C-alpha cells in the first residue's frame, strides 16, 4: 500500500511539473509574440522608453524592499500618517512654482 501511494504521489508531482513547465513555455512564447508585435506596430523609441521605465520600477522596488527590511515597524507607524500631508505640501509648492513661472514668462513677453 505504501509503495503504491508513493508512486501515485510521484506521478502527480511529475504531472504538476509538466503542467508548470508547459505554462512557463507558453508564457515565454506569448511574451515574445507581444514583443515582436509591439516592435513592428509601435515606434521603437516608445518600446525603449517602456523598457527603461520597467527597469526603473524594478530598481525602485528593490530599494523599497531593502528599506522596509531595515527600518523598524515602530518607525513606519509614525512615518506613514505623515506621508499624505507631506505629499500635499509638495504638490502645493510645485503648483506655486508653476504659477510663478507662468507669471515670469508673461512678464518677459511684455514689450518695453
């Protein structure tokens, strides 16, 4: 009984490995097809920009993971509530700078 059960479990495991390998191969083929289609349809500069954006996102994700691993949860508990307020303040500053640039540009166009 034990050897039959072991063979049965081995067969199920082999089948699962085969299905997983088939899924990975299909995903790779699909990705290659989408990439080939994107390169023929979309301008190559856009594809390059997209690849650069994905690489930047991967770098940021790795950096955030390191910071999350190194900083204690007690610190995060105090930082997280302050983040929205900080972002709103930065957005207001950016809007003010943009408005000042518009005024400066308008003043530069005034004759005299």
